[in-house]
């Protein structure tokens, strides 16, 4: 048993496991920020009175929502960077990091849009009609009346989307990010196959430690900020 636990210590001494988790946290943070911005724009387009904007938003959401994330990540490297020669930096580490963030943002934005739309669907139609009757423009009505209520009503699905994003950040390995957890785990398994149980537990428990607080926080906020009707 002592040998089993000493294996954990040797892994932490040899590899920067905490640093790998930090890379995934950074990827998740930036992807969450950008996907929230894109998703908010998409949901505003989805409920706009302009047919072309509604059509574009619906097509974008359905396309990325049903596209495997791995394919998006591979395209970011082989298509966006490899074929189109588009990138973010001459430093490969930085460049692949932001390619992964871009792919995750584009993918997750479709789920953010759907989460916000579920919140909008809980708002009575009379809210929008009243705001328009007061002389507010569509943009003013959305930003001042609809979205604040929709955000409160969609905290739980947005929290689930954030949890999924954190777990999906491991797919960054497909975008050649070699410093995150899944890449490090593959390296550890290659050189220490006899410690497969310890390696699995290290990463499994690491994600459990990261994800449980997010779930608890979003549940608390969902109950605390829910709009009572």
C-alpha cells in the first residue's frame, strides 16, 4: 500500500501536473469569455425581427452544436493554420493555445446561445410588448429588459455548459496543445505504464475537484437569483 501511495508522490515530482491543470483552466476561462460574447450576440440575432439574422443564428447554432469538437480542433490546426496560414503568434505554443481557445469558443457559443434562449422562453411575451410600448428600441428592450431576466433564468444550463467546456478543454490536445492534461496523461502512460491506476486517479480526482465547486455554485446562484413568477 505504501508503494501505491509513493507512486503518486513520484508522479508529482517528475511531472508538472498542477501546471497542466492550470493550462486547461486558462483555456476554459478564455473560451468561456468569448463563447459568452458570441452566444449572446447569436441569441439576440435569433430573436431579432430580421429574417436573415434569425436564419444565420439558427444555422450557426445547429452546425456547431452537431459538429464533433475533435473535427473542429483538427480543422483549426490543419485547415485554419496549416492550409490558410492564419495564426495568432510565431510562437507555436502560444499559437496552438489560441487556436484551441478559438475552436472551443466557436463550438461552445452554440450551447451558450441555446441556454440563453431557454431563459428567454421563460419570460412572458408581455415583457417585450410593454418595453416596446414604452418606446424602447429592439436593442434597448433586449439589453435592458429581456437579457437580464434571461440570464437569471439560465444560470443552471450555463453552469452545465461551463462544466462541459472544462471537460472539453482536454480535446485541446487535438489542436497540438502539448502542455494540458490529456497530453501530459498520454506522456505519463507511455513512460510509466505500471502506474496506470495512479495516473488515472490523479487526473480523475483533479477534474472532480474542479467541477464540483462549479456545480455547487451554479445550483446556489440558480436558486438565489431565480425569477419568481
